[in-house]
């Protein structure tokens, strides 16, 4: 808590390059739009916010029932380009449910789920249809929450299905930047996902 | 996140002592007479359903609140409730500060109570320190929780523990005459409180 506050005063947008990349249209050969075999995929891990003087950890669980069909992904990307952040959120909320994120006794609906091969394993990108947590909103001078309507998660898995990741727990997805997609995190930096592990069913 | 009263937190507002205790306290008080200025380090911890947060803080007490200033606060609380208490607190003399990282919060009320070889120390800041749980999507409004109250016990060596209502609302009531409600409904534990050597 002590060192946490300072970053939260800053309102500058944080661009998560990796997450941006995961939201961009993948090469056709790399797409796995609808993988039913082996579903659902269940992951456990811890979310960590750490600064020089404070640290917070929570346990989370993600169940992916199905990856979002390519048609739906493209529809949301087009909505982002044409309608901006609001258009993206509107399209996201209409997309089929792909899974759930559970933290404590709270459950969040995942409506964007993509799995892509990477050098060492896979990269999974997820977007929930609502924010998960406004990191830093507990400060007396916290900034307004409006516009941070989703959460964006990226998980990097190795060949043994363990890994790490990041989460913009309250994010605004915007069109723009060199890649065409920008993710602005309410918090000063993304939450780290550690000890990520796919559960063997 | 139900609000739960942190009764018995504010010690000095309703202290009564028997004559026997007074005699004992008098001896102990002599030992603690020259305690301020003094400072303490504390590790703050709060745990929830699926995890927890830990941080460090420093409590600097330059002097303890005088009986006159203390009486004014008690009167304000009894007659005007939380609003009057907060208003009076904000005009009370500065007696110290709480530091968390690069943030500083002004202490305008600090009292101590001698209990044998230990002291119970309570301080109030003139603004909230942290709204625990306010980052939740369904968090309740923060209005009305205008101060923070820290209470801890230290022994004669200077070691102890306590708790913090990081965003608090005070009102008359409860067994001590003063009830402190915290925004989160759950107090933050102050573990391993240590008096800094001067």
C-alpha cells in the first residue's frame, strides 16, 4: 500500500505491447478459433501487485470452455476500428461466452479467448466483459473509473503448460498506435500472473 | 462488505480507572512520561477471500494530544456526531504523522494509556489512509469515511501489535461510548509494531 499509491496518481495510459499483439489478427495458419478437443481448459495461478514497499497476492482460476471463433474475433476487431472503445465493448458483450475467471467469490465472464502457438508453447489472450478490479482505486485521490470496462489477460505457457502472464484488471481497449490496438490500464502497471498452471483433468 | 464496528478501539475517550489501578498506573506513567516524540514501524496486513496485501508504515508521534484538545473532540463527537468530530479534528493541532511509502497523513489526535508494563496508543489522522476494497467493481461509496484510526499496544521493550481502520467513521455508542466503523468492515492488522530507537 505504501509504495503503491504513487503510480496510481499517474493517469498516463499504459500500452501493453504483448497484449496488443495477442489481440491482433493472427496468421491464418496460427489460428485455433474453435478447439473443442480437450476442453474445457482450466488454469490456476496467483495475481500479484508488488512495489518497493507493498505486495498483494490473490489466487485465481480460469476455465476456458471454448476459444472464440475467428468470425467473432474479427467482428470485435472491426467494431473497435469503426466504433472505438465503446464499439468494442458493445460487440464484446454480444459475443458468446468463452469461459470464466474466478477470484475469491467473484466470477467474471470471458467473451474473448484466443490461443496461439508461441516459441516455447502457447499464448492465451482473454478479455472479460467487465472490469475485474480497479487497482489503486482505494487511494483517497484515485482517478475516475469511467471507461475502463473490460479486463485483458495474457498468459504465456511453456510446453509443459506452466507459465506466467499479465492482467490489465480494468482496461480500456482503444484503436490507435502503431499496431492499431492500444490497451490502457486503470492501474499504473499490469498485474503479474505467476505460478500459472494448467490443471490436468 | 458489511461495516463492522471496531468498538474498544479508541481507548482514551472513555477511560475510567479504579483507585488501585490508578496507583499502579501512576508508577508506570512515570516510566512513560517522556515518550514523545517517538516513532513506530508497523507491518500492515489485510487478508480476504482469496488473498492478501501487506505493507509497511511509520507512525511518528511528536506529542500526545492535550487533555483540553481531547475534551473538545469528545464534546464534538457527543454533540455533533461524526461530522462535528471530523471538523474539530481538522482544526486540532498537528501531533504527528503516518507515512506509507511516499504518502504522509497528518495525525491530529494521539493518546496513550498505561497498562502495567505496556501502553495502548491510539492516533487519528485527519484524512483516510486507504479505502480497502474500493477497487472492487461493486464497491460502495467512500463518502463519510473521512479519517483513519490506528491503535496498537507496545510493551516496555517497544514491541507490539494493533489494528488500523484505514478509512473510518466515528459515532457515539458502543460499550466505550465511541464506535469506529471502517470502510471495509474489516480492520487492517498491524503486526510486529516496533518502537524506533531514538
